[in-house]
C-alpha cells in the first residue's frame, strides 16, 4: 500500500475513533426516517423477517426502525442507503437472490 493511501486511511480511523468518543462531530450524517426504512423493505417485497435477515439485524430492531422508536446508526444507515439505491448490489453481497421479490 502506498504511504499516502495508508496515511489517509489512518487519519480516517483516527477521526472515526474521535467521533465514537464524542470528541469530534461527524462531517456528514445519513438520516433515514421510519417511513423510508419501510419503503425500502417494501421495495424488496420482503417480510420483516426476511428483510431483517438480509440486513443482518433482528426483527425487533427492524420493527423499532419502522415505528420510529429507534434510528439506524453508523453502518446500518450506509447499508440502508445501498439497499435503497443499489438493490442488486446488496443481494449480490449476501449471495441470496432468492430473497428478491418474484415478478
């Protein structure tokens, strides 16, 4: 790995640690209102159980997101963004095309 790339990666890790410690605010955030989470799941045509499996979360967590009781954080927000904009990429990533809604 080139030194400049390594230095950039290292700086990103340091910033991530500072954000997690609360000593630095993130430069950007991705918000997903509960209606958006439900819309993404419906786009896939999946039950809560199957969508939770696809996302690698519990059904209870998904329910909390859809009801607005909790909000997705960190990597989950990013994964939802991928799910919303590139559904094939997400399905390819988990290697389970059977979850796709049958047309």
